[in-house]
C-alpha cells in the first residue's frame, strides 16, 4: 500500500481555483532527473550546464560529450518541458577555455552571455549539441541565456538559437536593466525566466557571495518584487511565459506572491516542490494578487514578509 501511495502521480501545481502553475525542477546534471520526476517535477525550469564545463579540465567538452549529457536529462522528461541555460561562467568560476582574465568585480564583468560572446565557438558548440540532443529526444526543449542586460543581447541570443534550429529561445531576467525593458525584451524572445538570486544581488548592489552583505540578499525586498512585477505584466500583455527559477520560488509563501505578480511557472530544487505545491493550493488567483500588492506596498523585505504572513490566513 505504501508503495502505491509513493508511485501515485502527484497532482500538478495549481492555485485553489484550478489555475495551473507548473512546478519545475532546477537541475545541475542528468543524475538528479529521476528523483526530480519522482518528487513531481512537471519539467525542468533551469538546467545549469556549467558543471559539465567546470568538470571538463583544460579543454571544453566536445559537441558529442555535451550531446550525451543533454540527452540524459531530455530523456528523463520525455514529453515535458526542459529549459537549458547555456554556460553561465565568469571570473568567479574561471574556465581555461574562456576568456578568463582576472577581474576586480566578477559579478559585474564578463560573465554569462557576455563571456560566451567573447568566445563564440563555445556558444556555437553548445547550441549545436543542444540541437542534436533535441533531434534525438521527445522533450520540449527551451534554451535561455544568463546575465542578459540589453535588448541587443536578447536579439543576438534568440536569433542565434533559432538559427541553430532551437525553436523556443528566451532570456533570464537577472539584471534590473532588462527587467525594466521587459516589454520589448519579451517581444524579442519566446519567454523569460527570472533568476531572483542575481536579480536581488544586482538590485541591492550586494555581492551574493559576500557574507558581510548577506542580509541584503532577500528576494522579499519590494524593489526586487517591483522589477518582477514589470516582467509579469509584460508577460500577461504579450501572452509569453514568465517563469521564476531563483531560490525565491522555493519559499512557499513568496511563491504565491510571485504567481500574483504574474509568474506562470515556478522552478526550484526538487526538495522544495511538495511544500510549494501545498501552499499554492491554498490560495486562488485573487488572493495571490492581493498578497502581491501587499508585498509591493511594503518598504523593506522584513515588512513585506510579515505583512504577507499576517494577511495570508484570511485569504485562504
Ligand atoms: C539566479 O540567479 O537566480 C539563478 C537561478 O541562476 P544562478 O543561481 O545559477 O546564478
Ligand atoms: Mg543567476
């Protein structure tokens, strides 16, 4: 009997009124895919590819090696969405085959898509491998670029990905400049996925790796939420999907706020899926929007969190 309960399909993520909110997994390798499926992941919202490159040694992984790596995760999610992020490296994770000159402020330097444009052969190989893996499998492959800060970069990446035959190409929104330009950015791409870890770091100007400023790294900050709201509104107007793939999506109450701000999917480490699923099921769309507006009106992270926590019971 216990085994039956464990293998029963988990209900998909949804609000109390039935509005679907697909719950996706953040993964770093194909190894974690099977357990994510067991925990009810409805797809992959962020497949981080840097581990493959960090483990590679002095030369970048070949197209064939990459293809095999991507096929593993795509096979585990046959028929489902798998969002792969192209290499997100920079001076904080130096790779010998990328332009890796030391930098004083790696978070503000040549990282993410910027680094790939400085070593375009790496991006070309990665898109080639992704297209090959896509052709061999039945998952719905989406690709996205990290650390995009301008419309020109948005157009560059989406055009390149389409040229390689990858149908669904989008950007991560993790820099305030592109959040503020969400409308034209979404017009130029197929979807957006908000990386709240970096969006918080860049909005509060506090290095996310520096313990002395760790207290600033709080995605409940209303300034961060206002940027997310810009993207959510642009998504609603354009009909383009807006996912969240930063840690914020794993906070059960903040997850409801994010949906109220316009997020259409939430991606998180698989261990967080169960609690977020339960939390979403307690609130309908109106309640989620009400909680979002309470959070937006707060003046700092602590008061946003406490105002939403206080208001939540009467809205369930
Ligand atoms: C983020 O910045 O929120 C994100 C999901 O990407 P990473 O944590 O890998 O930078
Ligand atoms: Mg990031």
